[in-house]
């Protein structure tokens, strides 16, 4: 349209002024009526958009004579700013209301089962105890020495000083293979292997699987032991007691009493069995009340030990006049059963998922 | 070993320690007391009473009303026993309120068939003194005044019995004399061996007969029987033996007759078993000690007829075997009521031979137990003295003059004392081994109290003569242990050694620990499975034939060492399913036992592996349970391998071909099996278990398995090397390709990767779709390819060119069309 052909300036001014007045009246209620942010934006677009009402008014300005345009333009712009700020404040009100509504909606059902990020499995209780015992001895300076489960009779029995007809060596107590090897009956074969292959000093632990021909509620034909041994010059029984005390404190807690009773194993002399203060009836003051698990003695037997027998040294080519050493060994099943209160050794090898999940 | 506190105190009169103190002291010296049995506890509260009158029960036949004098007062009790003695007889009354432990009852006033009884007349059974419950206990006339307690009237009816768990090196502890010597040493009391030769009836003049006139003894195998001693008593009367009854009963031995009781008591005194023959039943008046002939038969006292082998040592008479030497007698020459002449055998048998015979025949007797551990070769004469003296005291008769001793096959009247060992003890060695100074002034008296004697001594060493009752003392270190035992282990301080650290030898413990850690972190729980299994189970899982076969398995199910971890794991699945646990996700780490390496030490090759079983549903969240499938197995197999091998290793999965399955993985399902490769080396396989294996092992449903060798991971993972983080943005292109659905996605993916060229940083299959708009027989595979250059931002043209090549190449190679 051509501005020159327009009617009068006054007419256009009036028309614009009236339109602005009516829009000023209407926009806020329209904004406030919007229930959602989208509705509000739509409403805002109807006014300020390309085809919006205020834009239409602005287009009328072109028809106005140049000398009046500035004043009218200012009025239009003023309203535009009012609309914009009205929009912003309505939007922010709306957001507040939405946020309020979101916060006050019914709570999430946190009684639903958890979504576990990744299923975590369980170590076998024997492995837990094994790793702990190994860790304790590693801290004390021992290293691990590996050895086979199928062993020569010499390493398992003869070199350890078992006489040829010792009951442990016969078919009733030990498993023999058709090649006349024995399934090792203890981890003491590692003592022999280490002493035959390495010159002292040595400080080793030997965790592993062992086999004996027993099968009842308290015996499994396969079980696990850990042996520890130290060979050096001037190793004494006092050192053995020192290591045992340290071991007991670290595995069973500070202040755990250790008691040694003389006993007999062919490959140590002197030999002893080791009891520790019962872990089940320990009182807050450190004493033991006595319970059925320790047969009311306050002590439970956990391992056997002793000074390595000179005959073992001789059989392994080490001079017992120069070197001495100690060895100690324990059954891991017993430690695990004591610690976790497992009543029957069979449970350890059924591998029932409901059992394994408890540890 | 059961030991009587009463008997020990007779042998060590100075002993005043309470039973619990003595038990603790013995335990601390290595003679572990496992329990204390209170024998005849009721004897302390029950009274000896005299029968005053006796009348029938008014209503009930079989019952009587017995009035007894309990020392000043009388009372009437109801009694059902058939053997109430005549007036004046002594019986035992359990008064009101007395607790009888053997029956776990407390005597209360109660009416028996309408008549109130204020107490009970007791049988041995009720008093806990024996198993005789046929009638009440009737005491010897005038053995006590009425009103005294039974314990005071019959001291042997009350005792405390120590149950001692003796280590096998201490045969001397298998008799009360040895224990008494030990106790005297521990408490520093003098120990004097009672003189059994003059005790009892030995003062009685010996018979004019000599034992040599009565019997001839021939030892054919002196190696197995280095010493055979014999003595005889004639004109004896075999009777019941009330005076020895309770002592034996307390020690768990039934009293049989005076002569049989003699053999048991003397054995329990010396720890040296002896045997009594009825001399009139020894045919040919001859005893021959010889080895059995193969197939020879002997019926032992337990009524079992045993077929013998030539390793069995026999005691024979003129006609045949009468006893299994050192183990058990035969029935033919047994002592019986009519025996008039008894021959005692006190012998030394080779411990190993006795052990072999006992084991072979499944016999473990008081006798074999002692001979296996070694009896004292120096006490034969004393044991015979004791047996003869006690026999004369209990059964009358006269000892035949003289003894027969056959020592090392030579007959003699007086045995030569066995050679004694001399050991040198150095005072420095005590300190070197114990870590504490023990002067000779302290050590030597301890050894002397134990029966040793010092034959030479300097300031630094001494020579110690070892008594014959201690066969376990063979080296200097044994003497040191004796000193330590008696001093107490508490006397040694605890001292941490300065350990010169060693390094690991072999890495399996650490490797297993690492594998365990990883397996647990991916959601598997650890099973521990047996090293042995059955050949059948191994065959079912297509494992190599076992090479380690057990000669003496506990059963066919555990007869061979495993060549695969799967049978043990599948046992766990079967166990779980039997208990209605369907979800099993377990692993095990352990050795398999393969053929020995040709150049090795002859032992089987032990290979460390990890095995996994998966069964049941995949763990999920609020969705319909989905069964685990082969892709889960792949996830575990690859996940474990990648973490074991480290980030720099190339882990690949190769589906198994039919041929490979037949040869090495026949346990796996032909459609769902694959191998895992690390840096081109196969380390194991995974897949769905073949339905034949499921059936053979009665597994009742599908199982997924993984088995990997761990050895290639022994070195640990290589240290990862840092790669620069990209500085320029990536461009992503997706492509959906329509291929025949038999085409393996992995092959397409490899082709996409190759075609996309060096700019392709990552290629990932993110969708596989069949059905719907996709024609039957086809699948849509959608890949996302991420392009990036390290030198700068890629232009669209560069990316489009690379991506166009992808479409072209896979189109040519697979006939794939864009979707």
C-alpha cells in the first residue's frame, strides 16, 4: 500500500491507538489463562509472532505519515515490551506451579525391588579365609610356593620322616594312583620341594588342596590346608611362637590368646598343637565365657606346628646343624566352619547357590 | 587310653592334684585329656544297708517289701528284684532325693502297686557300675557296716576316668605305670615301680613242676617275634572276680573271670598285652610262633573265620593256629570255667607286622593298638611276674617253676636286657632350638625323672641312656622336646623373627586369586569342586580320557582325577535343581590333570582352569524372566577373558565348526558353541551343553558352560600404555543393511570395519531386526560407525566418501541392500 494514498494521519493514529489499547487490556488475561508452557508460548506467538496481532499493528505504522511515526512507534514498542515481560513472568509462574505440582505428586514407590547396577557374585567361604591367611603371612614376609596335588611318595611321606608302614601311607588312609603316586595328604610336600630346590633362607606359605580317604560329617575326602615354614640360621621355637601370636592377632583380632600343647607329627620335633582363644564366647573384657563350641575350655584348636625335624632337613640336603626352621599347618575348612558357624563340611562342597550367597 | 585316677594315685601316692588340675597338666605336657568320666558317682550318696526282714507285696506278686537297716534306723522299700538276699545280707539303697546319673532319675517317694517306697534297692546298672540289671547288687557279707556309703565300703565303685588322646609316639602312656611315671616326672615326685614279684601270691612256694616240663616253645620267625616269654600257674580255680570288677568296668573293660581279668589288668598296668592259654587245651604241649600259610584258616574269638596270608604271624599249638599274634586269640585255647592250668604269653611282636595283619583283617584291638605302637622290650619279665602274682592272689594255685624266654630264637631262662640307646645332648642345642637358655642343672633332672640316666657329662654335653619304654627317643632333638614338655611350652617366649623375605615360586595362587576376583565382579559365585570325578562324567562332557586313575577310590563316582572342571560344576547344577534352585551362575577355579609331560618327573601335568556354569534366568528388573542364552555365555566368557588378558590383548570368539566340535568340544551344542582366542591362541570354549550330555548327566534342562585355561594369564596383564584422548569431534553415520538371515553379523561387522577405512574409530551393531517389513529369510542389521581423525575435524565430504565405500563393499560381498 502506498502511504501517500492513505487517509489521514489522525485516522491511522486513532486506529493504532485503539488497537494498542484493546491489546493491552487483553494480553495478560490471555496469558494467565494458559495452563501449560506450550499454551502460553502459543498465545505469545499469536501476539508477537510473524502473523501476530502486535506485528499486524506494527504494519499499520507504515501507513502513518512519517512525522507521526516516531511517537506511534514508541507506543507500539512500549506495548511490545509489556507483552514480553508479561510473557516472561507468566512463564516463570507457570514453571513454579509445574515444579510445585511435580514435587507434591505421589512419591516414587521405593518399595519396588532395587535395580542392581551389576550382579556381584560371592567368593567361596574357604577362599575368603584362604585369601586372608595368605595375606597375613605375606605381610609377615612369607611368599607362596606352588606344588602339585598328585605327588611322589617321597615328597609326601618319605622325606618327611614317615616310616614305610605308617598308617597314613596305606591304601586305607591315602589315595594312590595307578602310577603309584599319592594324592598329597597335606601341603607339607611343599616343604620338601622348596628345601630340595632352594637354598635357605626361605619363608614360604603353601596353600592348597589335599586329599585323605575319609568321608563323614566332619571329614571330606578333599579339603584345603595352608602350610607356612621358615628355614634360616638360628630359627627357634620362640620365633614360631612369635609368628603364631602375630598370626592369631591379625586373623582373629587383637589380644587373641594362643596356647601351645605338645603333640606329635613325624616331620617336626618338638611338635605342638595350637589353640586360640574361642571366638564364639569372647566377652567384651577379652575373657572367654566357655561355650559348646570350645567344649567350655575357652580355647579352640586351629593348627599344628613344630620345629622342622632334623631328619627332614637331612632328607632334603640341608644340614640341621647349620639351619633350623619351623613349620605350621592348618585346615581351611575348619577355620571357615568355625568362623561362619557352618555345621557340616558337606555344605562346603554342595555349592548350593543359597549357601554361596551367604558369604 | 582310659586311665583311672584311683589307680594312678596308688602308683603315685604323693599325688594330691585334683582331677581337673591333673587333666590340665597332662594336656599341657602333650598327653591330651579329652574328657573326664565320673564313674559310680551315685556310690557317694547310696548306702550299704542290711536286709532285716522281707515279706511279699500285699497285692502284686513278684514284688516284695524289704525292711533294711541303714545304720541306726530302718525303712521298708518295695523291691522287684528276684535276688533279695537272706536276712543279714548287704545290699545298696538309694535313699530319697538321691540322683542316679546312669538312669537320669532322682529317687522320690512313690507308691508301687499301692505301697509307698521311700527309696530303691539298686542294681549295678542303676548305680552306673556295670550293665548287670538282672537283680540288685548284693555285696559280700560283712564288707561294711550298714549306713556307710557304697563309695566308702567299696572304694573301686567310685573313680574318675581320664580319657587321654595319646599321640602314637607314646606307647608308654598306654599303661598306668607309664602314665604314673610321667605324672611323677611332671610333678617332680619320686617314682618307684611296685615290686610285683613279691606282691600277692608270689611268696607262695612254687610248684615242683617247671614250666619247661609243661610246654615247649618254638619261635620260627624271630624277626617278627624277637622275644617270647611264658610262665604258667597250675591248680587254679577260675571264678567270677568281684574284686577286679569295678576297676575294669571303670576303664571300659568287662570283667569275665579272675584269670581273664588278670590279663586285662596287667595289660592296663604295663601297656604290654598278654595272652592266657588253657594249658590243657594247648595240643601237643607245644607253642609255635610262625608265619601263616596262604589260605590257612583261624577262627578268632569274635567268631569270625579268617583266611590268612603268609604275612600273618600266628601262635600255634601242636596241631594248628590258636591266635593271630598280637591281634586276637582263637576260641580253641580260651580260658574257661574249668581251666586248671594257665599259660601266660608276654611277647614282643614287630609293630609293623602287627599293623599289617590288623589292617588286613579289619581288626583293631586293645592288643594290636599297643603292639603297633611298640611295647617295652625290657618289661617282659616284670609283666610275667605281675600276671603270675595276681593270678595266685585271685585264683589260687601254684606258679610253675621258672620261665621260658625265647629271645631272637634262642631259648633262655633269664632274658638278656635289650640294648639301650645312648644319645648326646648339647646344652647349646637346647638354646639353639628353643630360643631360651635351659641349663643342664634343669634339663638333666627332667630327663632322669622320665627314666633316662646320664652316663657321661661335661659342661657342654652329656650322654643320656634312654630307657626301653621310650622307643620314641631316638635323637638329641627328642630329648630337647622332653625337656620342653616337662618345663612347659609357656616357658618359651614369643619373639618375631627377622624374616629374610622370599619370592613366590609358581604363580598359581596369585593367578587364581585374580581370576576369582574378576569372576565375582561379573556376578558369578564360587564353587569348590572335587579333584576327582568319574570317567563316565568326563566322557559325557567330551573331556580328554583321564590319565590319573585312583587305585583305591571311595567309589566309581570319584575314581579318576578330572581332565575338565565341568563335571564338578554340573554336579552343582544338578544338586541345585534337585533342591528346586533353578538359577545357578557359578564358577570354579582348579587344576585339571592331564598326561605327564614326556620330559618331566612322571607326575601328571596340572593345568589351572576356570569353569563357569549358567542356568536359569538372566537377572533383570521388573520384567518377564528371560532364560540365559548363549550370548550370556559369550558375555561371561569374553568378559572374563578380557579382564584376565588386559586391555591390549586381542580377544576373539570363533564359532566352532562341526569338525572341531566332533574332535574337541563334543559336549557343546552344534548350533551354539564357540572358541575363545587371545592373541590368536585358543584358551577355551563356551556354549550350550549338548542335549546328549544333559541327558547323560541327568541334568534336567539346559545348561550353559564356559571353560578356559588360565595359564596364559600367569604373567599378569601388560601395563596399559596411555593413548591420547581425541581432540577433534567425531562424525557418526548409521547404516541399516538388509542381508540374508544366515549371514553372520560378525562377518558383516568385520567387512564394515574394513570398508570404512582408517577413519572409522568404532563400528557397532546396534540393531538386528527380522519380521515386520523385512522379508522372510532376511534380517536388517543396523551399524553405527563413528568416524574421527586425530589430525583435525573431518569434513562431511570425507566422511561421506568413507561411508559410501561401506555401502558399496557390503553390497557386493553380502548382497546387502540399504534399508
